[in-house]
C-alpha cells in the first residue's frame, strides 16, 4: 500500500457533503438515544451467528488476518494513504468473511458487499430538500423483502438503493472521526431511509469502522442505541459475528417482519401476502391488494403506523391491516375497537394480534431494561375498508353528512361506551363507502391514543395533532392541574377540521388558496400558547371571511358560525374551571360532564339543519361581489435590497417609499427643481459610475437611508444627475439629467442645495437654537397664541421629547417648552395630517374643560403643505397625497399608564380616562345627563378616538382630583360618529385593535 506522512494526510476528508441537511430530521429521532457501556453487549447480541470453531478456522486460513500479530491486515493509520482509498482494505476483509460463511447461497437469497462511498443512494421523504446520501459500504441483499430501486423517467438505472440493502457501514479515520453526535446523525439518516424503503422493517443495525475500532448502532421503534468502541483486532471472533449478523440470510435476523412476503419479476415486487391471525385465532394469509402500504410513517421511533390493503382470500372483500407500536402501559387500540363493534360511524375491526413483538426483545434486554429505555409493543389490527380521507369529498352535502355521522353517531356512540378519541383530525375521519346509509357516511378511525372516560386523564398538549387540538388542551402545558380531556375537547377538534376544509377548499372538493388565518395557525404548531391565542381569536368571530362566505353555500356558513359560537361558550367555561383547584371545581366539572347528551344533540341539530337547507338551493343566500375597498387586498410594494446597508435601515427606507412618485416620465415640473424643499441640515451627494449605477429603486433606498430626518439628495455620475426629494408625503425623483448639456441648471442646483438660508434647505425656522462650541445649548419655539399673536416658548430640553423616525406619514414631533409668564411646562406637538383628514385641534377644541381628556392651550392648524414644498400649486400629480402641518400646544401630564406603580393607580387612571368625574350615587344621573365625563362625553359630542392604547392614556399630575387621574391624548386619527367611517385595520395600533 502506498503511504505518505501523517502531516500530509487530508484530515478534512468528507464522506458526503450534503449529509448535514438531514440533521433536523435525524435529531427528532434521537431524543431517546441510549449509550450501552456493557462491553459484553455486542458479543451477546450476535453470539449465534456462526460456531466458534468455524470462526477460528477462518481466521487461521484468512490472508487478511494475522494470528501472530492478532491484527487484521489494515493500515495502522488510513490518514497516510496516498490515494486516500480507505475503503478497499475494509472491502477486502468484509467480502472475505461473507464469501467464506455465505458461500453456499441460492440465487434468490444473496448478500454482497458494495462500495457506495461515491454512489448517490436516493432518498424518499415527504418534504425533503436532500435527495441522496452516501454510506461508505452497504450490504446489498436479494430476498423476499428486497427489490431493485425504482427508476423515474430520465433517471439512470441503479442496482443498489435503500430498498435492497441489509445495512450500511461507515468508515472513518482514527483521530479524524466524527464526534458521536455526528455519527448518530449519519447512522440515523441511513436507518431512517431503510425503514422508509422497507416498510416491513422492525429494526436496523448499522456499523461505524475505523482502523482500530467498531461501533454498533441499533434503531427500532423505541429509538436509537449505540455501543462503545470495540477493538476488533483484539476481538476478531466478535467482529466476524457482527458482520455475519448484519448480513444474515435470515430476514428476521436483519430486522424484517417475515409475515409480509413478496414475489418479484425482473427484481421488482409484483405481488405479496400478509399473514396474521383471524377472528377464530387461526392463521390467515391475505393477498396484498397493493404492493406498497397505503400509509407509512416516515419516523423511526414512535407509533410508526403502517397500513396495508389486503383482500379476504374467501370473499374477496377488501380490508385494511394496520401495524403500529404503542408504549408500554398504554392500552392497545384493539381494546377500544372491541367496544366499537356494531357502532355506526366508527371503523369496524375484523381481527387483531395485540403483542406481536416488543422492542426490548429486539435488543435482547429481557426484563432488565436500562433506565431511559421505553419499551414498545407491536399490534396488528385487521379492519374493514372505507373511503378516502374526508377532505376528498365531492360536494358540500357529502362533507356535512360525513362529519355529522362521525360526530353525532360514531364519536357519540363510543363516548357513551366510555371511550374518548383524543386525536380528532382531518386524517382520522374517512368518507363512508359509496351508498353508505346514514350513520356510516363518515367514519372515525385511529384510536391509538384513545383513553377511557373513567380514567379522567388530564388534557395533554403532547397528545393529538396540533392543528386540531382544543384550546384547553393547548393551554395544558402551563397548567398544574388541567381538566381531564373530555368530549368537549374532541368536539372542538371536529370544529377545526371543518374550519380547515372550508378555509382551504371549495364546496366541490378541490383545494384553493387557503385563508391566511390557516397559514397563521400552521406557523404556530410549535408554540402552544400562540396556537391557543389564535384559536381564541377565531372563536370570538361571528362571521367568516368574505371570500369563504362567497365560495360556500350559506347553510355551510351558518353551520360553521353556529358551531363556533357553541364551542366558544363551552371552552370559556372550561378555561374558567382550569383556573380553580381540583377540589373547588369538582361539582361544576361534574355538571358539565353530565350534559354531554345535550351537547351532542345540539351539534346533531346544527348539522341536520344545514343538510336540510343544502337540499333546497333556492333558499340559499347569494353573496354578490363587492367593490367595497374593505375587501381589496393591500398593494404589494416592490422589494428593494441594497446589501451595504443594515436590514433595519432597509426596512425603514422601504416603509418611507410607499408614497414615492416614480415613473419613466419626469415627475418634477420644469422650473420646480430649484424651489424650496425639505432637506437635512447638510445635503448629501451620491456619486456613482456610468454603467454601474444602482437601479432607481436602489437609489431611492440609499437616499432614504442617508436622509433619515429630512429630505433632499443628489445622485450623480460622470454625465448625469438625478434629484431625490423627500417630505412627509413620501419620495419623488427626477429623470436623469445631463448636466454637461445644461450647466446653468447644474450650477443653480448646487447653489440651491447649499443655500445659507435654512428655509431654502427645508428647515422650520420657527425653531431656533443658541450654539456654543458647535453644540446647541438652548432654544425656542415660536407659534401663534389664542389671540393670534406670536408667542415664543423657551425649550425645556434641546432634543424633542418624542420624535417619530419615519419620513412619510404623520411624523409626529413633540417638544417640551415652558410658558415664560407662568413658568408652567407645556408640550408643543407638530404633526402632518392627510389633506382629507380633520385636524386634531378641531376635536380638542370641543374637549376644553372635559376631565379625563388632554387640554389644548392654543393651536396653529395649517402651517405648511407638502404640495407647496414641491411647487405643485393646485395641480399635483395623480399619485400625490398632500399633507398639512399642524401645531398644537397642550398641557403636560404624567407618564403613560403602563408605568403604573400600583393596581389602584392603574384602575383609577383608566376609570377617569373612560368615565371622567366620580360623583355621588344621587348625582350619577345628573352627570350622565349634563356633566362632562371624559371619553363618554366626547362620544356624546360625536367624537370617536379610534386609537386607544396604553401610550395614549397618561396619568394625571400628582395629587390630581378624581376625574383627572387618567388623561386621554392623541386625537390624530379621531373621527366623528356622523361620518360612519368603516373599521380600518391600518389605522390603529394593531396590538390593541378589537
């Protein structure tokens, strides 16, 4: 063998560059991984693979093992191999073992060692981005459970894949081997694919080899288990036993369930049989109706359900055979299905085989299992076959009938017998067979995690399918004593099945664009609290989104609304009880439980009413299309990315471009370029190179980032310039201008950008500062008083008390000032309102004297307009939205109510902000008839605030009298009742929207 010094070895040798993409999937399987420290474990597991005498004879004869050196003929360090071929030495040794011990084999059953370190073994995943992996070596197998890989059109024919290998072997270099965590991920990836491609697998064993050591990985439905490194040079007999064990010709010894067998043609399965016990306890061999299972879980550990379609060999009736693994101590599904015999609306069992296998026996633990190990038992159930999942309905009536029978017949019937399902979901409700009678038009299946009513098991957020779990179940994760999971939780889950269907499909079955509410639910599957909050929000509705109401027949709409209202009342009652201790709530809990028949009968009536109405289409309400702007989707803004700026700045810039006046035609009229503009204190010039200029959108983003507070920016290249103008109406830019061809305009433009007159560069000259040492030290604000005379207020602090950083919009800025005569501290508020919106001062004028409402001192309503800043006059461009600046002077108060120091202080403040003065009981009527009472009195005057939030309610000043302990402020977006403005989610603070 050619070698080189260890210093030249490639220590970063990668077996497979894409294996890490499987890490997320693999880690989910490794929660219960167990390390076995017993050095006798491997010899014990493979002790009967070959007689010791036969192994000793092999070792004496083998040219790959040295008895004198007690060592296999491998390099002591593969890192020194010049050609990096670490696989061939192992391939030779392992192949010699197989050839010696498995030489006398038939053509139908073979084992062959194959080097796959450079071969892509294709994966099969429901949602995988990784399509292959590369074990170092595999043992290719032929036999009743194996077949050649399938080939899609255009793919190269493969002779080896996860569907025809007995095991995988990874080879790594001592000193450079992966840590055990990465070895586990790799081994789990291989095992997972073997389980997926070989659906009758019970366990998978893989091996990692280095020049000196062997590590064994065992996978079954209880999870993963791995050994400590074993020196296979010192233990050559054990090494041979391991290789023979993982390549055994006996399919049961390599982890396959031999009760399922196939016959093949041209290497592919063409038919098969499944053997189990019949109802009389005798063996029955069912022909498979389909080669592959109709359902197979992709998980290694867990219930790992696999379902097969078979036919009765006598009657030819189709059945479904379900294999699944349950945790030790959990009742078998067949115990619930025995109770369901004869109950309509529930899957009917034909026969069962409850304890076919246990994972502790697959690991040879016996009754002495490790502390962390959780034994699982395999159960096989033969059931009658039904239709597809309920989501495959073809009419609204079929859907309603199927749900009606599954709930009010099936679920109700089993509940009366003492069974609670606990996993109601879209996948666990089937359509009945064609022509099914009422009661069997919808069938409830999958009782794997069911429980008995008498056990009163607490609701458990880990049980069931997250998308359909009830609100009390979701909240159980943070409750000390959650209520038992009961029929109400399952009835709520049925509602969410209906929601899922109606919000994502049309009445005839095909799927359509799902409502965004469903997308939000799916985003919350990993957050129980958020999932519960979103479902609570849904239950408060008494309507469905317009598009769904338009799409579905009105009886279905009425059904889902009434169903949700009914569930909300029950859910609220349960959540109230969940806050009480078990001893306190027991009587009320028993009352709710005793009313189950009323609950089912109410839902039965809802469905029967809907089904009856569906039979009379002439009575359906027709929802017409509407041009109402409430139903219009908000426009999608172009996404502009400039990589040199931070993401926060980019996002803020994009928000400032919503009102940008853009286009290929000049957007600034001739002669306007040099008129007055709002600008920063120092204007900015952006220099770019011809041929490498940014796009107009990118230039806009850069300009907005530079001009954070005000706006005017010049972009210039060797031959052209573009002027950007920003004000509170948004952004505007000119077409490219050749300043070589027009030098006069260029000079005027530069002079305009650098004008010594602060008004010309966009500054508000009513605010002035005294500068010392280049820093502002004091300042004043000039405004109009109530008598229309100028008043100059000294600034209490140099910087604004509040400043909104966005360029476009209301852009509120607040300054603390002091009245020179009274020394009273006041607040000056500058803001920009849309031209069609009423000025805040008009509402505050009507609030003068009212307790619980901010008091205005004076105002200056129309100080400036953005159309004047741009020189538009009375003919602005079509897209332009004019904004008008207002200034109001108001009294000052305390901090916002979220800064309360006691519960009493908080409640008094809220009470006064809402209701104003506190009067004696005998004067209460007088107060409501004539006295001023804060928000209430404003409402009586016809004013609606529209932006109530903790930040718009202030504490009154210290020692404030009742009625003034809480003050409502900020009437920027207030409106009048007579205007009857529609609710607008874009107007108010979203967190506090009703």
